[in-house]
C-alpha cells in the first residue's frame, strides 16, 4: 500500500537532486563512456548485472583508474563486483581480470559509493577500451504483496535506474532486463521502452550527463524459491591421519513473500503445480568428489530425506528440509562429511603445509548472509596464515577436541553477503611437525601402562593393619 | 551366544584346589564377565544401527531435556529449576519433582568426558547411558548370584540378564529412562545387602545404604527395596535365622538409608511419612526387640528368662497396641490411606481402573498378558521353578532372599506390565542358578562315567569341589548361620572341609551310585544347550525387531523398500522454527514431553500427569464442540492445537484411539462430558453410525478436517471404515501445518472477532474501512507510482 507512494516520493526527490547535480557537478574526469550496455538478469533471487562499457579517454593525461558508481541503497546489497577487460582484436579476444576495489571519494553526491577498476595498462589519451563488469545483488527483489497465501504466486518489485549511474558522461546506453516469466504486472516506462516476451529494453538513451538517474520499478512474477542462509558456520578439521572433516551448520530461511494463513497439505500434495509454487522443496549441495560418511541432521536427529550421488568429478547431495519451506519459514540443519586429506592438503615450497579448500556455501543458488569458516589445524601446528581472494575478517581461536592438551589453533574467517561466485579456493598455510601426531596415542598408551602398573602394585601391596 | 555355555564350562575349573587352575579360572571368569558386559552393551545398539542415535519415546525426552539443562546451567540451577515451558500457566518445579539419579549420572558422565576434552554431545551421552548401565547391571547380577550360589551360577545369571528381553525393552540405546540406571541400582543394592548378610561387615552395610540412596535418586521403584528387605528380615527372624549379621545388614540400612532418602527433594519427608516406608520401621522395631531378647537370653538363666519373657510380652503387647492404634489412626486420616495411587493399584489391581483413569490410561500400567511373559523372559519362565527348588537345597539366608524376591516380583509383574522389569532380574538369577546346578549335575555325572578321561586325583578334586552343595549342606546344618563357605574361605570353613575330607571320600562312593547315566546326561546337556541357544536367538530377535523402534521414527517395509515416517519430528521442527517462542501448544498429554524437548514450545499438559484437573480440561476441550473448545483453549492462552492422526497411513496409536480416555478423564472432573454420549450402543465408532456428539467434537473435526479430499471416500485405515461426517468446515480453528503423512496436524486458534458495540456504528465503520481499503488497494494495484 505504502510502497508505491514512497516510491513516487523517492522518484521526485531523486529527480530534483538529479537536476541539482547536473547543474553543479562538472565532469571531473576526462573519461567518457561512448557506449554502455547493461543486461540485468532477474530470473533468480540473485540479481546479476552484466555491464559492458566502452571507455574513452578524452583528456590529455593517461589514466588507469575507472570509477563505477552505485547508489547507497544498492551498495548494501552488492555481493561482488568483477571487471574484465577484452584484449586483442576482433578474432581472438581474450578476457583479463582486473582489480576492483571500493573507493571513497570526498565529493560523492548523495552518498554515492564507488568502486575503482584498475586497468593493467594505462589508458592513453584518445584511446578506448572495452570493459566487462559483472556485479551481483542479493536481497534486491522485494516481494509485493509481502504476504501471500499458499495458492498464490510470488510477485516482486525490482528497483533500479533506467540510466546507468556513472561519474562519466555516457554517450549511448541501453539496459535489458530479463524476467523469469512473461507475467509482468507493471513497469515504469521511460521512452523508448520495449517489452518482448521475458525481456525488457530501456533505451537506447543518448548523451546523458554524469550522475544521471531515473528510477524504474518493475513488478513481476518470480516463483523461484529464495533460499537464504542467514548464518552458515563451516568447520574444516584437519587430521593428519588422513581425514578432513567438514561440518556445516545452516540456518536457512525462505526469503520470498511471507506465507500467510493456512497451509493445507491436501492442496499441496494433490495440486503441486498450483499450490506452493514458490515453496522450497529441496536443495542441492555440490560437494567435492570422494566424499564419505555424509550426514544430514538437525538438533532433533537425522533427517531421512536426502540423496547422495557421487561420480569421479563431483558429489551431489540432494537434501529436503523436514518440511517444505514457504516464505518466511525457517529451518536449521547440519551437513557433515569427510574427505580424503591428500586431495586438499599440500606442501608448499618453503616446507610449510597448506590446505586448499573452497570458500563459500556448497548449496546451489543460495545467498549467505553471514559465513564463518573455521579451519581447525591439528594440535601443535604453528604460524597459521590464510590467503583468501577477497577481503574477510580473520582471527584465531583455540579449540579443544579429543584428548587435546594445548588445544588446536582455529583460523576463523568471516564474511557477509555471499553468493555462489564466492565459492573460490582459499589457502591456509601452517607449519606442523609430524611428531605431534604421536602425542595422543602415546598419551593413551602411557595411561594404560600406568593403570597396569598401578594394578600390579596394588596386588603386591598389603595394606592390612593386622597380620 | 557362547557365553552361557562357556560360563557353564568354566564352572568346574573354578572349583579346583590347584592354584594355577584357580588363577586360570579367575582370569577366565574375568574375561567372561568382560564379554558379558560387551554383549549387554552391544545387543542394545540395534536401535542405533537400524535407526539412528536418537532419544526414544516420551519420558526419555524429558530426561534428556533436564540433562541438557543440567549440563548447561549446573547443579544449583538444576535444583532450583522452575520450568515455565510446561503445565502452562501453572509451571512445574523440576528440581523438586524429578528423580535426579539418571540425569545426574548422565550429567556427570558428560562433564567427565568434557573435562577430558572428549567433546561428546549431551545427546550421545544420554543415548548410551542405558546400554552402559545394562553392562553394570549384569555385573551386579553376577556379584549377587555369586553370593547366593557361587561363581558358576553368577556367570550364568549375568549372561542371562545381559540379554533378557524385558530389560532390553527399557534399556536399548536411546531409551534414556529412569529404569535404565535403576535396575542396576536395584540389583547392586540387593547384592550389597546379601554381601553384608554373608559377611556382617559394616563397610558393606554403609555401601548398601549409599547404593540404596542411589536407587532412591533414580526411581520411584525404590519402595520395592524398602519393602522387600524388611520382608526378608522378618522371614529370617520368623524362621529362626536371626544373627548379628542380619542386624548389621538391616539396621544401618534403615537408619542411614532413610536419612539419605530424605535428602532427595522428590522424596523428602515421604521417607518417613508415607505408608510405603512403614513396613521398614516396623521391622526395624521388631529386629531390635528380637536382638534384645537374644541378648537377654544370653545373660539370664533359662528360668529367669521365662519370667522376663512373660513380663515383657504383656507390657510390650500393650505398648504395641497403642502404637499401632495411633499409626492406624494417622494413616486412616489421609484420604488415600497414606498410599500413593500407583502403589495402591499395585496392592489392589482394580483400584486404578475404578478411581484413577489417568493411571489406567497408560498402557504400561495395564496387567500383562501371558504371551507378554513369554515374550519378555522366554525360556526363563520354565527355568524359574527349577531355580527356586535349587534355592531350597540348601536354604541359606541369601537363597531365601532370592526366593522371596522372585515371589513378590511375580506378583507385581502380574499387576503392572511395567514391573516385568523388576521381575526380570529375579528370573535371571533363579534361572542362572537352575542352569548352573543342572550343568553341574550333568557334567559331574559324565565325569564319573568316564574314568579314563578324568584321572583319579582329578576326580577327587572335582568331587570335593562339585559336591560343595552337599558339603555346604552339612556346614549349614552344623552351623546354621554359616553358609556359602566356599566363597569366603574363612579359616573355620577351611578347617571344616579338611575335617570332612574323609567324609566326602566316603560320600563319593554314594555319589557314584547317584550319578546319572552317561547317555541321558549327555542328552540332557545337549538339550540344555539347545534351550540356551533358543533363548539367545529369541533375545537377539527381540532386541533387533521388537524393542528397537524409537517410536518417533516409524518405518514400514513394502515391496519397494524401506519407507520412513518421520512425521513427528517434522511437526516438532516446524513448531520450533516457525512459531513464536512463547506460543502455547495444546495437545493430549502424551506429546507434552516431546513438544517441550523437540519443539521448545510451552505446553499445557505433559506426561508428568501431576495435575488431573488440568489434563481433564484439555480432555474436555478435545471432546467438546468447536466453539466450546475454542473458549477453553483461548482461556488457557493456547495458540496452536496439535493432534496425532493415523488414519491416512494406518498408525494405530493416534488420538482418535486414545480419545475415550480423554472423555473419561475429562468427564471425571467436568460432569457435562459423559462417556455414553460418545458411544453408540456401548461401541466406540467414528463411522456413519457414530453419535452426533462424537461427530461434532473437536478431536473428530481436527483429525478428519479435509480428510475426504485425499481419496474421495475418507477411508480411515486404522478403524477400517469410512468416517461418518466427511464434509465440514472449521470456524474457530485453521489448519496451519500437516505433516507429510498426515500423522501430526497442527491447527491455530483463530483470533477472537472484534467486539462490536452498536449495530449502526458497526456497519458504518465496516463499510468505510472496507471501501477505503478497496480504494487504496485498487490504486496500488493499478499503478504503484501515484
């Protein structure tokens, strides 16, 4: 009810501020974007944006930094930004990854946030280059109506700007939006706007000044479930006896439109295509190959509805929550499995050992709000250091497990707002002397030995007072 | 499998005079005991292997929850724990109303393991507590039977107890209930009592009180001990077996034991105030009188003694009469004559069904059927009489205790199926004695028949040892109080044996004549081994098939493989994650413990059943029509109602089958609920012949709501009939969750309608709000931009 009103106000406000910015800001950079094409994929609950920019250096000095601008509302949901540059001529183009870092600019209008792309070779004046930028948003589809019944389908709002927010002048730009189905309730029109099938086209728009912004709102059907892991704790325990034990604690929630009122099993079972279409029935976890002793349980015991398929390259674990998850419903569960150590533990050149394991969540198509990866190193290992391809919060802990005396060092890494793109390998380096492996067996053996000695001594000592 | 046979085989070796063979026998006995312990533990793991490591059934969930609390908050918080998650709005003082033995035991194990940095979860510890204590119980049985009839009988009895189905049924892995540790405590207390009786050692008497204390901590069944031991003491006195050892065995137990028992909050002053304990005090007095009389007899001349007796008896009688009169008056002034309902239903088996439906409604409080005896103790039922006979030849203090134990426990098991558990150890002990004696006789006969195998000296050795029964008989005759001499090789008995050596030699000739023929003893031996094998097969079958189901997960085998029904946990998990943490859930009391433990939601009633009125309120609500039920539940602040329905998959112990108990218990307190209203011609039915009251009650409606849409006919697979009323709507409840197989259905109470003051006002305001809402929503739908 109130959302459209707010949206209108927001629109007015931004238009005003836009005018203000247009008047005020002069192009502080000499770069300009000659052509921009943006493709927004709205088919799942993770919004994927592919941006192709043709950047031209119209100034006189070479520059190697290109800015990307995001409105503050979007930057909170921004999970990742990647930039690629196309090299070579027409026939054999190769893509090279570029560094992208968040940047603060002092005169950012209206709280705009920036990311800087660092080019490998500076862009000389008059030259141009083509950049491929991919960024992902989570939690950017707002269900409307926010509460739906069992038989209703899920409709969502997507808010963005028809014009690409950029600190540079854009000569020509086009935006394509792809919706999951042809069912679109409404969309903001900004001529020229076309809609054909599941695709919508905004543009082309010519010659837009920097910080041009034109809010659009699309109301469409998205019946895919929105699996959101609110919190995931992955514990990777290294045992030098040959096993890598992984335990993953999930708090899963369906992030779509909240379920309202009745849940009728008879409707759900007899008409699965009409009822609860957006409910979360099962999840697929992609686990490493040669996985063994997999379990899937929660705090009240084993959950029997899971299937494991293994082949030589990957293992797939299909899990069903205890009950189908409707919007807003929660479930917690634990997945645990063992892996052969030689697949993941290697020795580096400087005589250290390192674990090479995948960061991120093994469930497909899920958003993880908060991920904690704990790597439990064997007792007696020293100098741990983690190498992660993106920024994470790190600290060390100590954990006491089976018969530990000094405790095991735990490398804890925390990151917020993850998407499957983050499932990239990370390394934890440490030094470990193999002699420590024998500590616990020796301890047990000596305990038994002492016990027997004590028994023998007891049998040979006469403690009676009277003879 | 081989344990009973091997233990029996070990019997002759243990009795040799040869030191090396003696040592070998000791080591063998030790390893046999170790294997028995392993077997007792591992036979109970079928539930973990076939299902999973999970807590079973109903009461164990409560114990598990208490243990979790204990592990998390420590012992002091535990004693003061007021649980507001149950019996809403009354709550329950857990620390003061629970037998803490089991939870403290498991909590201590957990704490010990964790302080050794072995990170086992509380659940794992709880699951495996019962199997561990079964191993302890079989060792305690060994000790007890050894005190009664020697090592051979002890090993046999321990092996039998390790796998007796009756005990397995209560102690499989996951069956985390009081009985799991209480049976061990029971047997161990009896062992220490017999040990004290045999040795007269105050050390064992003190240990006995402590064991009794542990038993009081663990289980309400401790009253069995505190009544059985006085009975035995009385029996000893009456049969002229009074001795100072008897005094030492009993007096410290009563004094220390009662003091210790009073320390347990749930017992408290009950240890001196209720009738269950009076027998022990009475016998305590009698024992002192008898001891005094013996003392006087020792210092007075016979003539003087006679005078004193007449004097004391006349005065004593008068005092006794007065005391008894006061006691009777005190007891009679209390409404239940000082006995708790469960104890009364033990004495009068018809008591519960007459007066307390809530006790009668529990299936484990029903009397058992004959097949259940065979199921639970199998061949032991045939061996018990033989064991009793063996106990009488010769009758010692210890063996008379066993006879008394089995006699009383047979009676109690006949009253309540639950007390089969107390009967099982007694049956194992007597059967162990019987088997061991039979093996003894047959192997001895074979030895005599085969002189070629056994050398002459060995025959002698075997003779002296195996004729201990005979020798013991003589010993007992010679000195009545001294028995089971071979177990305690005191100087006296050793001397005696030496003296009797020529006597036994002479007897050997007689024995040779008494020995059974070779072929018949071999055949009998084989038959006995076959019997033992049958027992083992039955026990393994019972452990694997009959008693391992955790009852929260059901499985069925069909042609396309194993099918799992995990509906209970599905519903509890749903409640746990998708309702507000303070919501109240009403269900029949059976599911109370599980709801609090698994769903972590507040319940109205649970399996503790301490407040009959509260349960009757829920029963009344379930048997009332929808509106009345809604009012009752609403007054209790209930948000969700949970019913268990087995009609779709054929799960027989569902709420419809329990419904008559709800009516009875509800009707017992609220007379407007009448059982005949729910019965057609005395028959309980839910088909088209059912009474309108039945078809309109809440339980019927919640169970069968929209059931007809599953198959079009609404065929109930449990009752094997089509239901009476197929199409109806719910006006005050709405379905919020139904599990996959419809076994649990959860309904939400609809919120009360807004109170409306005046008619005109109402219509006005209604139209205005609706129109404005329509307007807004209309615009919103069309264009969210304006």
